């Protein structure tokens, strides 16, 4: 049985917490872990709950968060230590949004708040490099984005898998054991819209209206990316 460890790096906005699942539950549903007969254990690391032994798990997934990876919290420092321990053992690890950023930070990349402002809505990402878990050639994907921070620098040994004009380093890989994405394949359009409405003022009216239109009228490739993540975690390549 495949045992997935979900490292939950953030929580649902309190205004939406009664309507939506936690991030760990959202990912379990997104990856259909019950029908796959996976065992899932989650840790809310922002409350200083960490896996005690990474050898118990076959793969790891780090979720999104409203925190910044450059913030000086003890739990962020500890998470970086755990990421490096996972990587030293070549365990499968997936990073989504904050997860993508903190993995980049852990391997000596650089993450900053973008001068371009919020990246929100449904965005097209061009894929520059194919990995074995893609199975079939994938030239681009459309994903929900919801971020202010961006990875702006990566080490030479990291594969730059994809990006766009707004966010260059949108997806990263290292050999066949690391896979990250800036976007949110696990988000539904409805959840992203509700979150967008809460952040309307900080996002700015023009970008808010454009993103609202995208989320109301476009679909994204979450299902495709779910399959990619499963292939990657189970080493189906």
C-alpha cells in the first residue's frame, strides 16, 4: 500500500472554513486516495506538527499556504530541514504553490514577493521539458494560480519544466524524485472565486475582474495534473 504524507503548510481562510475541506482533505479528494487504497497521514506543520520518521512514507506532498517561505518562523526552518532530509533519501516529493516555493528555497533557490503583484485566475503554462511521469507529451497546461510570491532563481542542476511571462519558474523537477508547481490543480473554480472575492481589495480591481471572468468562464487542467502527480508519486514511468 502506498503511504502518502501530506505536509499541510496552511489553513483555509476562516471566512471559508465551514464551506470547504482542509488542504489535506482537499488533496486527498483531488488525488482520489480512497479509491486508490492509499494510506494518507497529514501534519499541520504551521502548528509545529511534523513527521517523526520520513522512512514511514513512500511519498510527500507540501500544500499551499498564505505564509511566505522567507518569513522567520521556526516551523518554516524545520520544514526546510525535513525537505532536505527527504531529498537526501531520494523520496518522492511534490510541492504545490507554497510547497513549490519552500522546496526551491531548501535547494538554494530564491523566492521573493513579485513586483508584478498577484498572479490570479486561470493561466496557461508552457512546458519546456518532458519528464517520464508525463507518460505522453504535454506541451502546455492551464491551471488556477493564486500567489504573490515567486521563485526567481534556481540551481543549475534543477530542471526548469515550465513557465509563462508572468511567472518564469512555474514548474520544477529534479531527476525523477522532485516535482513542483506554482499553480493550484486541487482548487475548484468555485473555491478560487470565493477566495478571489475575499482578496479583491489587495488584488486590485482590474486584475480582480479579469481573474473573475477567467474563473467563471474557463476550465483548467486539474484532472490531467492529478494523473501526473499520481504517476510521479507511484513511479509509474
